[in-house]
C-alpha cells in the first residue's frame, strides 16, 4: 500500500497568471484543492519538496495530506503540469477525498518470474501493452504496484486483465472487456530470419522455369543470327 505523504502549503491571496509567475520565481508551485462538495481552495507549496515527492514514482497514486495552517486536507493528486522546457512542476490539482473514499487511480504494473517463462528463455520478448492499470479501490488501501507473473508463458501467450490477481476490494475501472496487458512475442531477429528464408525459397526457379528461360535465350540468339544473315 502507498505511504501517506504530508505536504505543507500556504493559501494563495492572489490568483491569475501574474501572481502564479511571481510564486514560481520564489520557488513555489501554485495548486488547487477541489472536490468533496466543498469550495476549491488555491494554495502554493515548496517546489523542492514537491519535486522530491514526485521523484518517488508513486506520487499520483498516493494519499497526500495537504497541510494548510495546521489543518490537514486528505487529497489525491489528479494532475501535475510541467514546464515544457525545464520540466519543472508549475501547477498541481488535488482532489479532496474521505479516509475510505472509493477512488480511481492508475497503478503501475511490474512483471516478475521471467526466469520461469519458457517463451522468454527461448528468446521471446515481453511486449507490454499497458504499463499501468486504471483501478478502483479504497483510498486507504491504494496499492503501490501490481505484480504480474510470467511463469509458464510461452511465445504467443497473452496476459489479460482477467489473469491479473488483484487484492481484495480492488477492481479494474474498465469492466466491459477483457483487455490485454502484455504478450510474449517472437524476437524481431527470429521473424526476420523466417522472412528471409521464405523470400529465398520463393526466388528459387523451378526446372521448368530454367528450361523456358534457356529456350527464350536460344530463340533470341537464333533471331539475332537470322537478322544478320
């Protein structure tokens, strides 16, 4: 389960692009807290601390307690905007949630047991279709990641969401189809060799073709000789 984070924040007195640019020059990041049938609240947080939290790889599926003047707001990050050049965070949206609210989160997948996959052992390649899964779960029990075993998978085998073991109370947000998460495919080198073999086989002429070709050549020579005569 993801650990809970605490992020100190200060209320924003002024809104607008000019005020936001000024905050960023001071090393602060503008944020908005919304949801839970309450009025949105504009705040700003320290950029260095936010960047550190973002680097843990689980920020977007972690409960963040945004502390405004000693009052904690239980939230879930919903969107982080980054500067297109510097990649610095420039704005964050936080969704208010209850302690046991049912939330929708994207959780990364991790593949294990490659050493017991016949397909991988034979040189197959794991083709990951979805690097994360959109899940619905209790806000107090958001998984850090979903482990998926490759044990027994051969080349041509696929892993669908129905094959993925989810913890109790956790379910896929997509429930109208059994979508593919990953497949084990033949390596490109193997496919290339097979293609070259097929091509070479197709280029070999038959005996009849060779005889016909020789006949055409002889005929052409006769015609040439006749012309000269």
